């Protein structure tokens, strides 16, 4: 009986699969945080760029948004 527990304990100490899964989980969480920060930081610029492109496709001139007014497209 004692050898069974001793063998089980040594197997648990040698088994590193659980630790690897935790490391991958932490890595995925950090990547997700970096993506969220990047999208948040670039979101406003991307919105203005797409609005400008959409306005240009329609043949208009895009006026960028200001602190008090939204951007507008005029022909």
C-alpha cells in the first residue's frame, strides 16, 4: 500500500502536462489582452479611415470628426 502511494506521488511530480496547459492558458490570455488593447487604441483611427474611404467611393469629401461633431461626407 505504501509503495502504491509512493509510486503515485512520484508520477504526479513527473507529470508536467497540467503545468503546460496552464502556461498555454496564460499565454492565450495575455495575447487576448494585447489584441483588446490594440483594437481599443486603433479603433477610432480605423473608423475615421473607413468613413473617409466610404465617402471617397461615393465621390464626396470627408470632413474628419472633431471633439464636438461627428465626421461628415459632403459632395
